[in-house]
C-alpha cells in the first residue's frame, strides 16, 4: 500500500461537520489478534450526519470457525468458503477509509485486529485517529441513564434505527446512531471539533498542566516551534500555520503520543521561528530536524541515506545504491525508495520485464543484462516510459487470476505501485535538480497581506532559496528581483536528484504543481514533469483492484 497522509488535530481542529469518519465493526474467530482471524468487516462512512458509503465483506479466516462463534454470529465455515483472504480485503478496506478517522465500539478490539493483520500482510498501517464510542459513551451516558455501555444497550437507549445482531455491517450502522447521539450530547457542552470528540474521555496529565504556561507567549503566525531542555538542547521540532494554537495542544488531553509525553518533563522553554509562509516553515522544520536530530522526531533525520535502484554506466547492471550519481555517465536512478528491502523486488520486476521471467536471478544471463539493447530498454523504463513494464505485469496478473492465485496478483500489484511511485519521484526530482534558479508565484490569501495577493517562492537546484508575500495591487516583479539576489549559497549544496534533501525538494514540487502557479523568473529550463508517464492512473486503468487485468 502506498503511504497515506495521516489526519491530524493541528491548529484549530477539524469541525465535526467537515470531518469524515468511518465507523467499523469486525466479526472474528476469537478475541486474540495474534492468534485469531477476521471473518467479516462492515463499515459505514459518514460526514456531517450523512452516510457517504458502506463497506461489507466476508473474509476467509483460513481456519475453522469455533462452534460458539458460529452460534453467536451466524457466520459458519460455509459462509466464508468462497470469501477472499484478508490479504485481498484489507487493501480494499483501507482504500475505502482513505484519510478518514476510524470509529469503533471498543476500538481496542477492532483496531487491534486490523493493525495486527496489516503487519502479517506487510501492509502499511498509518495509525489514523481513532474514536472509541465505548469510552465516549462512558463519559456521556451515566449509570443513572443506562445499566451498562454495551452496544445493544446504547442502541436501544438512543433509539437507533438498527438493532445490533453480532453482524459487522448492522453493528456498524447501530454504532453510527450511537455516535451521532454522543456528538449531539457533547455539542451542547462545547464539543464542536474532531479534537474535542477525540479527547472528551481523557484528561491532561499533571506534567501537561504544570508546563502549559510555556505556550502563553507563542504568537498566532506560521512558523516552526522547538521544545528545549534546560541546557537549550532541542528535544522536539514541529511546524504549524498557527503556532499558538498548535503549541497549546501539547499541554492538553489532545496530545497522547508517547514520544512527546516522554520529553515534556524535560521541556523548559519553547523557541519559535516566525516564517513568511507555511512552505518556508515546513522547509525550516526539515532542516532543523536534520541538523539537531531531536530525540522525539522520528522522520527526516538522515535523508542523505535514502535508497535507490541504480543502473550503472558502461557494463554495470541494476543494483541497490545509497547515493544518486550524475546521469551524464549513462547511469539511471529510480527512487528514493522507502527502504532497502524494496530494491531487490524492483530489480527483479524490471529485469523480468526486459529479459523474461527469472532473468534477474539467473547467473547465466548476467552478460545479457548489460547488452546495449537491454540497457536502453531498462533506461527507458526508469527514466521515460513504464509501458513495457506494465505490459509485462498485465500478462502476469492475467496468469495469476486465471490460476486463482489472487494473493500473488495482489503482491504484484503492490510491487508495480512501488515502481510507479519511485519512478515518478525520481522524474520530478531530476527535473527540479537541473534548474539553477526558479522563481514562481501563486495566489495567496494570507491575512498578513490583507487576504489577497501573491506568494513568491525561489528554488535553486531543488533547494529552498527564499519566499515572500506580495499584497494585492503591488507589482510582484521587484520582489522577485530581490529574491533573485538571496540564497545564492544554496547552489553550492546542489546534488543530483536532490540527493540528501529530496524531502525538501518534494515539498517545493508540490507547491510548484499547485493551482494558479505562474513562473516569474527562470535560469535554465524548467519543464513540469509529465504526470501521465509514471502516474498511478496507468495502474488503475490496466488492472482491477483484485489484480485482474483490464484493457488500457
């Protein structure tokens, strides 16, 4: 699975009327996520009180269903005999969830099973926000109202339209009605955001209450914040469009991350860096993390150690590499990859597509791998066009499906997704790294310039060089000329494919590919990378979700 953006409770919170929630319920063969299996998944997607969609499927547990479970749920071995495995179902369910928060009654049970199965299937689990209607109900409905907080009791108490019956979808539908009743009750007490709902059953720790005064003087502007210990060492770094609002959440029940709670007792001061734009703040956050390596930050510490798949120059073949090289020598890079474990499967996929199945592991064909014809085709698959690889994958998927090997088909689909993602990342980084200077503008509604105007951004070889805001009615060209004179030292740090700062470059690329962006000044040639070449739409058009081949 591709990595998905995790929904966060930043800034002022997500209004409940705008929050997308997926209410989920599972039926299983038992209560132990490590030993038992899922037999049915039911889910309802809601937003603003409206149902947006439903998801329901049996799952083959690949083991007998105990008799007492069958009697309780009505789900028997015969019910799941023709059902897909969790390896096929879980990616489809995660696609259904998207970026929504998850809701469940006794969420520890349902989310425990889902995350455990994701680990078994080697599927990325992005830890979305989770709301537990059981915990919320214990806060909202006292024992003077209900005798217990079972789903059936609560559904009856709130007048749910569905009676829970130990089947996944009907229980999820009943949980939706319970959730809406909880929201209505909490709304009267000021619970208007997803943040409020997520923390209604919790209290801030004594340390959070004792340290909350540290946020008193933080300004309400975009920027970077740093938590410092008594010696001034950086413990944690973050960024926000509204520093004051974001920093205050660390001293409330909204903050539950162990890595943050562990460092709060050591925090003695908060340093902020005000930034002109959120883009500048995001770049400065990455650079500070890379330089200071704060103990509570787990990402972006060593971007220079990214993994690549490299077709070397001359007679060299495909191999994993830690450093991107200049491609003027005939080499070609694909990446950066999420980990070194992705390199060998991708090498196998590309060489199979060019030389035939198994060529990557056949020592007798090593010389063939370096022939000019094959090298040219490999370079094309890495740098220009995925068509040959996708045609090869389509044939293999068709073979897997015809033979009933659905898990193999899903594994191949995920590998192809990884290939397209890595090739597109390299394509975009390659284009930006080659531009000595690029200054662009896009419409801005930042309050500091009266709500309308322009945001200007300067980039040198994929590195952030400067930014400024221009109020409506003012000529942006003089501001662009001023940016042209700043950040000249960034050019000395340029590297092929933005090696060592690719995360920074990708933030800049996202900005440059946004709506309304206009190029103001450019030194060299800037061509927005063609999205269609390595876009995931290639995969979507050719293959159905189960891995079944389609016509392009």
